[in-house]
């Protein structure tokens, strides 16, 4: 059932466009979620209304309607369109420089660059639900994502259904890439997650942490000072560093990141048997080359099936690739939450926060 023009309770709209692209909004009394349907069904807004705070990072690259790339880059077009926000990454992650089954998958695969179909599944004052769907071009996959907002809960519930439409096995790296930025993000932010090990990728000349692992979570060697530091603490822009790290051996699938000065935070929960790793992309002012040129301060906390971010062939080699059987269907649930709490703890798939 769809009720047009409701102004209170849970509500949803597919009636808007932004810069020539279809967008959808889901909201209730405490959160507002914007979905960019014509580009990956990205979540470009996640606003916590009591604080008037959007957690999503905005990059220096404008949100643009898809266009013909100015250069045929070997890594693909992900960065040309990376305005920030939250992307779904599939079927490969990182710069896939080696072909897989006859084709290159590019940086972070193809799903985040494709338009999605969208359907209103339910629209009631106490619950709204939006179903989105895409069939990939370069891969034999169909992905359905259903997003739900419930009355008075600062949580976005996500149900996903991934189908391998081929008659053979197909390997994927699958994950979620929510990037967080100012005004929420600063040096008062701290991450909590139930990990045991940390691995640091050799990623950039301005990396702060010593590449390698597996380090005992959360202490990691700082290669500038030689001392071990708590990698959960967000550092200031003046650090001029950029790193990609992986949190491993998670006992449960959840994290929160809290600004200890304001008590405001963002977190997620997921099925750890599927998304076994949590990536943390730390950009503390040090990404001084393409595409940021030193203009960015942000971090992303990303549940993933696999590691490292260097394409599906490497994930196959290290045994972390998700191998889909012919015609296999995988269904799973995630949740993202906003909160204000002095001592936030475990986040459950019910959207509730422990202490």
C-alpha cells in the first residue's frame, strides 16, 4: 500500500530527482536516508535528525549524472563518480588488474556504477520498505536489496538477495563501503569491534602503519615513530596519512564508531559467517595524489566477504573469495544505526545498541 503525501511517522518517496538522477528517500521521526537509484542505489545521505547530522562523507568530486569518461582508465570509472556516501562493492574489490573469466572487473566492480530498479514494497505509518534490483553487465549476477525504516528507530534494515545466474561457479568479493566524514568525524572518534587480529595493506607512500600482520588487535606499529598505537582511534587531518587495514577473526559482526566529545555515533551489524572481515580505510589528510590531491579527511568501515583490496584473483589465491555455486542464491541481513550514547557497545541485527 502506498499513501501519497504523508508528513508524519514513517514515509518514503520515489518522486524526486537530483541532478538528473532518480533518488529515493526513506525517513521516520529520527532518521532520513537518501538513495541514489541511478548510481548503484548508493546511500548518499544518512541523517540523524535529533542532531541534524549527516554521517556520510562528501568528497571534492561532485555528484554527477553518468557521462563519457575523459580517459579510458585501466582501473575503470569508480573514482570519476566517487562523490562520497555509501557504495555496495560487487563482484570485486580494489583495483582488479588481472582478468577473471575473460574480462576485467575494474576498481570495486560494477554494481556501484549501475542504475537500479526500485519498487515500493510497503508504505505504512509504522514501517516503510523499498526494494531495489540490478542485473550486472559484466558478471552473471542479480542483486536485490530491500531497505526498511521502522517507527521511532534510528536504524536502516537491509535485506539482500544475491543470485548467480550462470551455469558454473563464480567467485566474488562482496562488501559495503560507507564513508564517514565531517562534521561527525574528527580526532575524538573511536572504533569498537570484536576483532582479534589486524593486517595492514602496503597501500600508499603516506601510510602511517607498518604493513603486514597479523597484529594483535588493536595495537599496531606506527612506522614513523616505531611505537605501537591503538589503531581504533581516528587521527587528525594534520597526520597526513592514508591506510587500508583489515580487522580479522571477528567473533561477531558489528562495529560502532563514536565521537567521544559529542556521544554521537554510527554503527552496523551483519552476519559474520558471510562478511568475515571489516576493512577500515583511513584518510587523515595524506592522500596527496589522484583523485584527492590532499583535499580529503574521512574514513570508511566496510564489512566484506574477502580481502585484500586487489581484485578477485588475489582473493581466490588467499582463500577469502566467496565462491558461488551454479544458480546459488544467498540471502542475508544487515543494519545501520545512528545513536547518541556515552558508552555504546554491541549492535544487534535488531538495530538495538548494548552498553
